[in-house]
C-alpha cells in the first residue's frame, strides 16, 4: 500500500516538474535534449571539494563556512565519514582510481617517464589525455556529465576537463559551452551575480595582495594569484554549477563536478588561510543550488559530497635553503648536469603541449572552422621550431628533478630502466646518506636489487618487502596512526616504473613539513592532513568507508551501486 502511494506521489511530482517548474520546462522550450536513460533508474550526483581534509571540513562546519552542508548533516540527510586517501594524495591518482578502477603508475601530479622520455604534467591536456587512453576498464561516468576534472570517466559530456580541454572527443563538447552561455544570458540575474562577485573578488584580491606584501615582503605569484582567484573562485565555479543544474534537469543519470578553488588557494596561501576558508562559503552556496535542483528533477538522485585528499601546511624547500632541490642536487653531483621541472617546463614545452591538443581539436571541428585553425597550427609549428633550436641542452641532461609538492623525484635520464639503491651508491658513494640527513628532507626511498624498497631518514631506515618490514631507528611516519598503510603506500609508489630513481619525501623533516614546489599548502605525501579525506553519503548507504585502502575501491562501490539501481528500475518496470 505504502509503495503504491509512494509511486503515485512520485508520478505527481514528475508531472508537476515537467509541466510547471522553471528548470525542466525551460529546457524543453529551448529544445535541449533530455537523457534517454530510463528515468525510473535512480541517479547520483557527486560533488568533489578538492583538497579539503576531514578535519578541516568539520572545522569549517563549526565556523559557519559550510552552513548548508552542516544543515544536511545535522538533519540526517547526509552522513559524514572519514576515509584514508592513499599515497600519492593527488587528484589524478584519486580520479583514475574512482573513474576507471586503476591508478597504477601515476606517482603524482607531474612525473617523468624514462622509457618514453616524456614529461607528464597532468594540468596539460595532452598529458591527461595520454594517461586516460591507457585505462582498460570502462569509465564510471558513462551516459553522464563531468565538470572540472582531470579525466572524463567516459562521460557523455565534459566541461573544463583537462584530458579533453584541447582535444574534445566530440564536437558536441563545444555546444555544451554554448548551451551554458545561452542559458546564462537568458538569466540576467546570473550574469549580474557573476559580475558582482568578480568585482568583489578583484577588490579582495588586490587588498589581500597588498597586505601579503607588507607581511612577507614579496609579491611572488601574486598577479597570477589574483587571476586565479577570479577564474576559479567565481567564473569556473559558477559555470560548472549552472552546467550541473542543467544536466540534473535533463535527467542525466550521473553528474560529477569538482570545485578546485579551495585547493588552489590553499597551495598559494595555506590550507588554514582566510582566503582559502572564504572560498568554502561560495562552494557551499553552489552545493545548495545543486542539491535543490535534485529535489525538483524528474529523476530521483542520491547526493554525495567528498574530497580526494587533504592539504598539509608546508614551507617551501627553496624558502628554507635558498635553493631549489635541483640546485642542491647539482652541488652533490659534481660533473653531472641536473635540471628541475621548473626549468624543463619551458616555453617550447608549453607550445608543444598546446600544439598537440590543437591538432586533435582540428580533426573534430566542422569544415568551416578547420582552415583558420590550420593556419594557426602552422604558425605555432614555426614558433616551436625556433624554441627547440634553443633547447638542445636536453640531450646532455644527466639528472631530471620533478616536484609534486612534498614528494619529488630524481631521474637519471640516460639509463632507461629504474636504478636501484645499490647502483646509485656505486655511482655516487655517500650520496643517499647526505640526502637523507638534509634538514629539509624528511626521508628518501629507493628500489633495491632484491625488488624491495629501502627508506632512509636522518634517524633511521626501513626495508619494505612484499611480506616483511624491518625498521631501524626513527622514521617521520612512526607517530602516525596510519603507519602500516603509509609504509605499504611508500613501497607501492616507489616501485612504480614512472617514480624517480630517488623519491624525496618532505613530510616530517627536521625543518617541519616541506614542499619541493614553492607553495604554502601541499599534498601528494603521507601526512595525516593529506590522507584524511571525507565523504558525505545518504543515510541508507551502509558501506564502511573507514575500510578504504585504495582509491579503486570507490570504483567498485559505485559500480555495485549502479548495478543495484539498474535492477531496481527493471523490477519497477516489471511491477508497473
């Protein structure tokens, strides 16, 4: 009896939404197509708050920086769970595991492949596209939409996704942007709101920059940061929110979006900074709009909010020592040429990355637009030849250093296979002892000839085998409640073929938590703030998220969830 009543009420609500409500009715009048997936099947929306740890999420709720999320938790509509985000605590590894059930051989946000002689920076479209093409399992987001992520997850529509930013799989992608812009212009209030928030953010950014200069005496990256505040905090955030609301009204069964503002602001100012906490208020308002859209949609949705990892307050290696890690290694490796990613990330590399994406984009463009794009590609190719003429030094490079925040990698580039600890010691006696006792280095890890991993720090060392672990002295992670998991993760990451011959870890160094990039907030490492992530789920979800050890378990969880919803929809059709 109650089931029939519930189905009748559901049918009445859908009729009301389809006929009278502003969202679905407006889309129909505009002729925007709806998802063909059975509307009886329950969908889900996942909102990712990039870089927000469980501890800082709870504090933001207490301090009224996430008031709407706090109200959902207090009312019992969502339940908060903490989970362990495996190392590397980076967005590409997390989304690779969640979207495709695989994140092997992604040691960080940027890394180097010795066999391919290829520098991967996951913010580059060609790099993210290349990694995504290597995944074997079907994407989790099939028939869905994805916004502001590294990978598409097999979604039908993608906006601001790194792997398709310059290489969309469909020309339809461009029309997705047009749909959103058209709807924005139809809604004068949305445009007025964006303009007001942009002006406000610019004023706050200039004021914050002036105060920062008086406090720190430097304006390094400040002009870039003001632009970043406006683009991520306002423009991108508002556009992906509107896009998600549109797709919810279109009955898209799976919608995934990622808010980057907190994470990016935390990198520049620190995870506890006022500007990072300010960003959470805007994200909370956007989450409220998305959640309310699910209440008026023609498809029933479950609503999830999660983070991929947390952030750790750090000091830059360069700030502490007056030199970059690459420059320090140069002093320790007499006669060898050492280069860091900040030098390698040259104008020629940027032009090459853009050019590859434009060539893929040109193939998917209508003929009308191909000619001017080809002309631009030819112009870019000429620029690339000029830049490459000045970059022949790469051929002579001996050691390449790549930083992913508190984790950095050193690669001996002339030897394509990974080097072992014994080989490094034979080539450079005493080098690993000097590195592991540096005051701004927490520890280093390397492969061994036996196929295991050795970890060395100022006060101890560990031998991490497949079935046994042997430790001597004290290691930076010894006080962590996740000590065993951390050792497993360090071993796994160090053995990745794309990990460095020497892996540097800045967490827990004698100088505090250190980043090998110039930033005040960082992730990719092992500290509890980085690995302590969260997920908010509907109360009927009973899965034990505290048991999560790998990001790939989320892929299995959501695949089972979708299978159960498919079976429920089939049963509803059979009964109906």
